[in-house]
C-alpha cells in the first residue's frame, strides 16, 4: 500500500508517524514545498534569532530515516488525477498513490491594497521561506509596519521590538488581538507593548501606498490620511487554504477542501487535514486531524470529533493568556467576569453550558474548561464557582473504587 502525503506540517507529519505505527510495511511518501520541517507558530523566534532552521523543527533529525519515510522536498504538486490515482509535480513527474492525504496548509492573505502584492518588501508570515526573506530585510530596516494585530502580527511585533526596531501596528478593530481577547485583556498587552516602544493605530485601515523606484513601499497611507514611513511591511491579515493542487480535479473544494468526519473527501481514498480542510488549524487540532486521516487510510475507522472550539495560548512580557472557545457573547448568554490581583477571567455560558473562557494570569489546571466545552457539560446544577472548578466536581467514586460521571 502506497500512502502519499502532500505537506510536511503538523497534520502531514502526524499522519506519516501514525501510518508507520499502524503498518510496518506501508510505503510512505511525503511531498512538500518546504525544505525544512518547521513549527509555524515559532517563526517569530526565527525573526528574533532565538531559533534557526534546525531548532525550528519539531521532529528528530533522523525522523524520516528511522520511520522509513521518503521525502520529496522543495517540490509542488500541481494537479491530482483521482481517476488514475496520479499526482503531477511542478517538474512534470507523475507519482502514483493508493491512499492520498492533502495537508498543504494555507497561504498568507495579502489584500489588494495599493502595491502590497507587487512590492519587494511586503510579506506574510506563514512559512519559513517568508521568515528567511523577512529576516534578511529586517537586518537593514529601522521602521517596520505590521498590518493586523492577531497572534501572528503581535508575535512579529514582539520579535522586532526585542531587537530595538521601531514598530507600528495598524488594526482595523478598536482593540488588539480582537479574535482572541476582549478589550480588558487586550489592553493589558497593548500597554506592555507601548511601554516597549510599539505604536498602535487602532480602528484604522491601510488604504494606499507609495512605492519607490526599487519596488519597495516606503509609505503606507491609512483611510484617515495618516502617512506611515516604513522599510518593511508584515501583513497579518489572515490565511487562505492552499487548495491549488485540487482546483482542476473532481475533489470538492471552494474556499477549502470538504471532508467528512473521517477526514475523507468526496473522492474515495483521498483525505485532507489541517488548514486546507477548513477546520480549526491550530497545532493540536491539525495533529489530531492528521492522525484521524491516517487511521482511516489504513482501513481502521476513526472519527474526528474536536470541532468544538478554538484554543489560543499566548505569553508576552511574562503575561500568559488562555483563550478557549468562540469568545463572542450572544444576546442571552451569561457573562461572568472576575478581575483581581491574580489576573483577569471571563466565562461565557450559553444555555447553562460553558461556551468559552478567557484566563489572563495563572492558567494552571485549565484543562477542565476544555473538557467542559468539548463535552457540552450542563453546569446548571454545579454549585462551585465557574473559575474554581475541577474534575472532582463532575466525578464520584462508586463502592468498587471506580470513578463515574455524575
């Protein structure tokens, strides 16, 4: 059985590892545009020189050899012929498969603002190749503009501030990290960043650009007329699933590749996992999706069930924050807030169940909240304060000494 995996990110690597654990004799081939296996959530540490190509890797040096996995790197799949189970690479080579996993991830979205898409000094921060180009230019740059204040944007801002660069962040929302945090939690970080020299322009959008004769943008003009001088622009405006390889195939995909709960596409024996499948692409979820696909590729039925929540953990300037769930209260939700010397906490309950929780400060013993959200546990009869719950509040011990849920 020949298993082919497109992509060497979290989903692809986990799938390959799982297939090998399930089948000692399976042929496994991985294909990726990446030259190095790397953790995308650590790319800001590459920008700050805390990590290099080797230390960004999340697999051992001998991973491919030890697991007998072939890896075609620095190559792109341009088309998939599902009728004949063949892939075509950019170099025109054809590769057959018996089972296929598409784990190509996503691309940074560069909006069509001014000359953002043509300029030589405008980048997303999604892949190591982006970080390598950014770091080369950043060494000579003094004024860095970051468009977007999500996690990627703030990670980049933090890395450049640590190097003493002048950093400006433009965000169309009225607060930073708007998808992860509320105003109170976001302001804690904003003040810390400002104390370290970061300039925030909130509630504003980039509108026009001025490009010099070398093809680099030197000024970005906002929608209120504010002009920002810059040597380097990082655009952190979201991602788009990398579905190019399936667009001429009969694999169903519009904005992302559609999959069932086995991670299988509409085409038998073809699977997708990670950002490209339009599900939660955060690291643990991507790994679980890759693992689920691998089991089913090996003929062992397994369902992916972690569709419940988004999880983000961040730590800037010694302040740790956990954001779990959708985080946006609706009309009839119960919002519970606790703010004290230990930090800030906000829980959103919907129909008596925990929909999301935000904890800034001490996040020890927070696994209970992921359990409550995932399993949609009814809290209406629980007397313990929502911020002091433990698993002991939900389990009892029977006469035989066994735990049971109550």
